[in-house]
């Protein structure tokens, strides 16, 4: 297992180099001038030339790329064109907010989604099952920006029980609406995957043996079928959690949540090249790390996966 983990970590470096190269080239060849974005409508040629020199934008593309790779080797993403602050410092300040939102949303999605999926499998073929499955389809199809506005209208404007937006200095009340909004699609998808996976397991021999021993149906589903149906659920949770950590742009923008997603969107709109490059690389590292942890978790859940990896090591 250690050898497998080490090999996966080694693959991080060529992947990150590819991400860094593609991001750099796209940002420097696409139309748009970050200097013009900074100075606005009133500017003169001397000011533009001075700013380009300060940002090294007057250098050849190859030289800028080489300097960029050297800075990355020292984990230096440079300074923001807009604020002048180190990009690394800003990312590390914003990431805990994104982590908090992602963890809350994923906790809701896992608890509610798995619960609904098991209940639907337990009552399979009933009106309750069809209602839950239909609700899951609606949840997957519901746009995040629409759901966020609806929740704000109901709970903030009409009922006045929850704040509409902002961070509130860490007040948990400000976390509820964005977490519910972000969790909706994942909850519905996890519910569907759980129901399908559990129903695939109920016809296995070990489930029939548990029923023959007189175990209640609820215990058979939770203690036996669900445990062996966890792999696809873990996959969905890992992919969604990785995307959450990479910044939920729409959710953070709707609720004015000071996280990575909103930071990245602001950087794109202002053509803040160092901020965009730093945010994209940081998100890539987060996503690959989550995928690695999920992959390793497979071996803990299903010993057959562990044996397969050890035989290939």
C-alpha cells in the first residue's frame, strides 16, 4: 500500500506541470490585457509601459514561462496585480472558508442522501419509493443559482429566520443556506446511487443467508447490503467533495461567501494572472489529493481492492 501511495504521489508532479503549462499558455495567448483592466479608461502610454515592465509582461513569452516555473518550484505564486498581496497568502486565507462550506454541504449530502437511498431500497416498488426517486431526479435537475435565490427568498425575505448572504464572522447561521444549496444536487445523486447499489446487493447469497437467520429487513439492508455497496457511494462523495474544495463558484457568488470560488471568479473578471494561476494549481492539488484518499479508502472498505493492488505492486 505504501508503494502504491508513493507512486501516485509521484504522478502529482507531471500532472501539475501540465496544468501549470496549459494555464499559463491560455492566459497569455487569449485576448485581453491585464494592464488595461487595472488602469481603466484613463491612461497614457508611459503608464502602460511602466506597469508592464513591473509585471514582467514586456518580456518574451518563453522568458516569462521560465520565470513562472522557477517561482513555482519555491511555491511562490507571485503577487496579485490588483491588491499587490501575495497570492499564496490570499489563497490560504480563503481556503478555510471553502473547506468549512464544503464539509457542511457534504455532511448534509451524505447523511440525507444515504438515508433516503436506504429507505427507498427498503420500500422498493412502493409509492414512498417512487416519491423519493422522483424527488431525487428533481434535486439533480435543479440549478444551483435558482435554488439559492429561492432559499434566500423563503428563509431570508419571507420568514426572516436566516441571513441572506455574507460570512458573519463565522456565525453558523450564515452557513446554512449556502450549504443546503451546494448539497442539493449531491444529496439527490447519492440517494439514487445508494438505492441502486443496495438493490444490487440484496440478491447476493450473504444477504439471503442473513434473512434466513431471521434478521430484520432494516438490519439486513444497513449492516450487510449497504456495507458492500459503499464503493460507488464513496466515488460520488470523493468527486463531489473534490469539486467543492476547488471552489463552488456559483454558490459562493450568490451568498457572498469569501471562499476560493469567489476569489477565482474575481481574478478571472479582472484578468489577475498570478491569482488565476495560483488558484488553478491549488485547486488541482486539492482535487488530486482527494482522489488519492478516496482511492486508498477503497482498500479499507473492500479487501479485494487491496489484494489486487498488492499483487500489482
